[in-house]
């Protein structure tokens, strides 16, 4: 299994005359030189504003996209030309994972049609060099220091208003004392100033908790950690070095992020707090930890709205942590972070981390922190806070690579466009305000007939119908006599329906947004998305992930359908959501609702 470092290495094997002079740590970067040779048959057009245009129909597209993804972010994905952006944060994430400016520039040079703009080599080299120019180090058990070998830069930073109030006494020309309580907020300030700190201050050890991975699950099945899961755990742990212990692992839904968390726990063997998105996810985490490690039921506790127990390993929901009876009061359950001497805190689905949890995380930077996610995209734009407070991206693997190796199911993605059914609906849409327009388009009753066609085609397979609006979902549940699970469904009833779906007693389920997060339905292979949260790419990631687990039935194919009302705002948002699929290397078909007639015939 390849890490991103390996992706870079494989992309850069062709001989390239490339010299990039990286700056000494106390100096600015020197100009880099690149050969002027380029190939008109290549897929990249690299532009001076750090955007990269990529030709989708180019034979080199797939390899070029995979090489570009570690240090660039997808911005637009129309049919033929995709636009990527090389941002400061994407470069710093790459630098934190061990990539150099030379490797970044080598990828651009290998796949560019035209000469790389002259401003880019120096710009990229200087930006990459900013990561780690400033370091946080430990002085003793009670004090830290901020260090920068570049004296003028240290002086400049120390005079910044954003930073000045968090610095203690000046120790010498290149360091300032830092109160450990300011460790997190100091890193937040530094990244906004453009100099992300490398945190080498280490961690409190945490209470010991002997544990190891099982060779045989408690269920009686053999347990083997996949190579990429073990590698991700090892990269996070870093052999116990201070350069490990904090960071984010990015793996597709269905790739076993929970197993990575358990591997990290067994490497550290410390009391652990796991934070996740729902009671269902809490139960899943607890079940997996007990099944695949030597920890007992008495050692793994749940802390939720239903059950509040604390043990050596405690699994809690974000909801309980952010609960407060009144907005004027503090969060009563934040005390959980101090209830035990935690050696590790695991943030499941870190892209959904609530803002109040960022606040408390800023104060507990001495604890090791592991973030798990399928995508670093946050709809609130706080990726910088994930970088500074949880840690930089340490490991990821392309979705398509895991699909090729059979670790996740292959998926076909189809958008079906549906018209508003009559002039009355079109008139209601025409006079509605912006938010109401989206809801009218999302709840379009003409979609129900499309759902009927798809359910007929996949009548004997495991189908999830998922959406945003409860009125729409209950209408579908009633019409097709399919069980429905929403946020108000009691936990016991929810678990019962999930178990019946897993066993095959129930083959079709309607899910509200609760279906976005951490539910383990490995045999689900068809998902019909009837509505979504505006243009949320992170939601697209979660929903696609519901059907990507390898199938025990042997049918490895998954089918992801999105129903969209044409000529409405929903279509505009659908384009944004599709960017996630494009990032992961998926192509998607677009069908008109009238093209579904052959599907019904095929089902018969």
C-alpha cells in the first residue's frame, strides 16, 4: 500500500533536470530553476496564480490527478477541464507529511503542457519552507518555549498583536517562554500569520492500559490488520517520537478507520477517550474495540445522553459534549476531558468536529490527538484549526487505489435529472425565496416515481434511500412500505432495524441525515439520494461511504444515485457536491428521468 510519499516517488521516477534550492532554516528561499522542456500531450496547464487546469480526457489524467492531489485542492470539476488550487494549507499539509518543494515542482514539471510560470518555483519553495520555521519545544514539565532560529523573523512575530499576548518572557534572541495553557491558541495564531509551528513539545504520558490486538475476534473470526491500516497507525505513532502523537488520517468510508484507531490505541497502551458522531457510532466503536482487542467490556464504557459511564476507554458523542441547558451557561460535560489521565483522544469524523470542541481542544494540547476522516473538507472553512489543533494530515490513500485492491467496493455514480411535475409547481418555485426554492426542488414529488423504478430494479438487493427533509422521507416510507430511521427514532428501535438490514430480513431502508455518519451496514450496495444539504461535499463523502464496504455476497459493485430537479438551485448545488466524486477519481453518468424505462424492463 502506498503512502503519499510513495505516490510522489512513483510519479517522479522519470529523469528530470530539477534543482530547487530550499532555504536554510534561518533564511529565505533562493530562486529555483526548472528546465524549459514540456510536452503538449501532457494534461496540466500550470498558471501563475497557483491554479492548475487538468484535462480530463487526457490519457495521463488518472496518474496526473493522483500525483497532484497530495498538495492541491479541487475547486471546479466541469466535464472536460478540472481546476485545482495549490493553497498554503495544502502545501503545509504536504510538508508535514514529509514532501519537499522539489517533489511538488517535479510533479508539475512532469505533467505540464507549457513552461511553469517563473514565479511559482520560488513561491512554492518559500511557502513549503514556512512550515517548521517556528517550533514549540518543551523546557521542563511546566514550561514550553517558542523557538525560531531566524532572529529577524522571531522579532517580527513577537511584535504581532495576535501573538504578543500569548508569549512570556524573552529567553534569548531566538526564543520566548510559553505558558502550556496557550499551546493551542498560539498554534492557531501562527497559522493565521503564515508560519505554522512544528509542535515538538511532546505529550503527557497518560495512564497505562495494557492491551493488544487479537488474532481471533471474540466473534470467532480471524482478524488481520490490513497493511495500510497498520501503516497509518505506525505513521501516527512515529515510534513514540515527539513528531508523532498528533495528526489526521484520511481514509475512505468503509476502509476501516475504526481499526486504525484501535491499532493506535494498542501501540500507545494508554487510557483513551474516543469522540464520535452518534449513539450508533458509539456502540459500533465499543463493539469493535472489544471484538478486536484484548480489552474487556468492563474496560470500555459509553458516555452519551443515555448512559454516562467512564472507564479506561470511554466512547462519547460530540452531542453530549456540546450540550448545555442554556446558551448563557458553560458546557457541563467538558469536564470529561479531565475525568481520567487520558493518553490519547481520538476524534472520529474530524471534519464534523463542532466549534465548541475546538475550544476545549486548544486547552488540551498535551494530550495525544488522532483525527480520523474520509475528507478534510469542512463546510465552515476551519481546516486550518484542524491542522493546528488536531494536527496535520499524516496519511491518506486514494479511494481508487483501495478499490483496485478490493478493500472497498467499486462504485458507479449516476445523477438522474427530474422535472418539476406541472406549471403549479413551477410557479410556486418561481415566486419562492432562495431557501424555499431549494426545498421545493429537493422535495419534488416527481422524484418518487424515479425511486419506484430504482426499487423495482434492485428489489432483491440492499438499498438505502437517504435525504434531508423528513416530510419527503416519510412520504416515501409510506408509499413503498419501507421502514424509516430518523433522529427521533429510539436507539433500541434503530439498532433493531440496522440488525434486520444486516441479516437480510429488511432489504430496503429510508434514512434521514442520521445515515450520513458511522453506521456499519456492510452489505448495502445501492444508495438513492433524494435530497441533500445544499452543496455539501463532506456529506457526499459520507453517503457514498455507506455502500463502499466489500460485499460478503461476492457482488462487489455499488450503485450511487442522486436525484436532482433540473432548472433549479438544486442542480447548481449538485455540481458542487460532484466535486467530491471527482476528487476521488469517480466519473458519473447523467440521465434524464425518461431514460429509466429500460431500467424497469431490465428488472422484469
